[in-house]
C-alpha cells in the first residue's frame, strides 16, 4: 500500500499537501483543486471513499478540517481511514486539540509528525506512543 498524496483542507483553503509521486506544479494544483471539489461538496450521507481518475480518495472530516488521502484503487479503504484517525489523534495529543491555526502556524511541526508517521508514501509507524515519544525527543533538541 503506497500513498499518492495527503491533503488537509480548512474552510476551502488547503493547509497541508504532501505528494509521494513526482508531479509537475501545474498537475499538483489541478489535483488539489479536483480533490477539494470532490470532498468538500460531498453530502455527509455518502461514504468517505471517492474514485478519482485511476485512484481513490479517502477522506475524513474533523470539525472544520478535511483530511484526504489519494491511494491506489485496490487498496483497503478502512485501513486508510484508521491511518487518518491515528494521524489526527497524534496531532491532537501534540497540539492539545488540534485546530486550523495549529496547522498554519506550526506547519513545520505538522510535516515533521507526518514524516514520523508516513515516509515516502509508506506507513512507517503505527504506534501512537512511539511517535509521541520520538516527537518529545526531537522537541528536547530544539
């Protein structure tokens, strides 16, 4: 299972985007726009999975934040929903109830947490405790 990209939106503005496949800037902008259009306007009664071109978008909404993953069409959707939830739990622990402003003003820390969790599109660590301990060690160095 390899991710194609991760996107986080808040109030119609992209707050975080990370790509795990090589793309031109114009392609990145187009993909971000299309996925945003698909996810944000979707009725909450529908599932959190949307087919997009030759891939699948898996998303989850937490208050005003949308967390989306773009993955292969044959990958396990429920596993990715759990990955999103774990990522949000780690952000909540690290920022004490994460909000949009945490993503904006501490984006470097959010990317650092993301790199501890997912590296090169592959899930690196599934233990919340291990990631939080590693982030604590890195905070001591700063």
